[in-house]
C-alpha cells in the first residue's frame, strides 16, 4: 500500500472531532445541542408553563354551595356530589381544593365568621368595641344566625368535628381578644390580676346570647355597651 493510500485509510478511521482538535467532544445532536460546547454561551432557560390559575370565584361558589347544603341537610347530608352540583363544578374541582368533606365543611363554617379587625393598639376600649361590633354584625345576620344555630345543634352529634372547628376557627379569634386584654393589663388600662378568660367569655357570651335570642337587637351600640359595662368592673381601682 502506498503512503498516500495509507494516510487516506488512517484519516477515514479517525473521528472527525479528533482530526479537528476536539477530542472527547460529542458532535452536535449526539447528547449535546449545537452551540453548547465549552466557550459557547449558556442557552436561555425555557420558560415553565404555568398551571391553570385557581379561580377565586369557583372557591366562593363552592363555599356558598357547601353552606346551602349544610343548611338544608345538616352535616350528615352534606356530600361532595351535592355541593358540586349546586356550585356548578365537577367533583374533581372540589377535591383539588379540599381533601374531603370535613375539610370543606370547616372552611365553609369559618366563612360564616367575618374576619376580626386588626387591633390598632392605641386604646383597649376602642379595640374591644371594634372586635365586639364585628361579632355582633355576624349574629345580626339572619342567615348566619340560622346556620350558627344549626351548627350548635349538629355539633353534639359530631364532637370531633366541633373540636376541630373550635381549634381552627374559634380559638384563634378568642386569642385576638385575649391579646387585647393582656395588653390592657400591661399598660395599666385594666387592673392587675384580671382573669382574662373570664373577661373574654363575659363579653363574647353577652353578644352570642343576645344574638341567639334577639338577633334584631344586636347593634353596634349594643356591642359598645357590653364593652363599657365590662370595663367598668375591670378598670384600675
């Protein structure tokens, strides 16, 4: 074999990248995109396709439907199928938001409560009046009053549900009121040694009891009177 022919055979048997001084580099398209080798600029990150945004309107429709089914059939009669039909959504839409019936019902019952306002911290009296007025407005609403009454009646049959409702919905609201009372003791607006829990239940009990018996009599002025009467006994002596 001539030298020229031998050289030709050797060149044909050596990979292209070896002949071009790029030994070890994979050709474009073979596990590495063209233009991504050493010294090449990094490719722009591919934008991630966002998922479908959660519909707030669907959330409200489902919560409203759950409350309606609860009001009509109680805890026992509340089921995902009925809620989905009333809300005009598929069951899968509900299960994407709530793992089951109990979680949905807890959120629906929580929606019966108007969120308590953030205490301003300037005056214990003003903060307590604002909190009690918010509670009073809930009990003055006939629909909410009926559903509260149904919840209390049903609660005896479902102690685990009521315990979770108290823990996740009621206790955080009570703690807001307790924090205002504690602040009043610390600032000297309330006398030392005040029993915070007793004061809490005296105020909230006055609103709840009046709301159950005479919801039409619940008003902003009633809430103010409750606070003022209580503070008269809790003020420094």
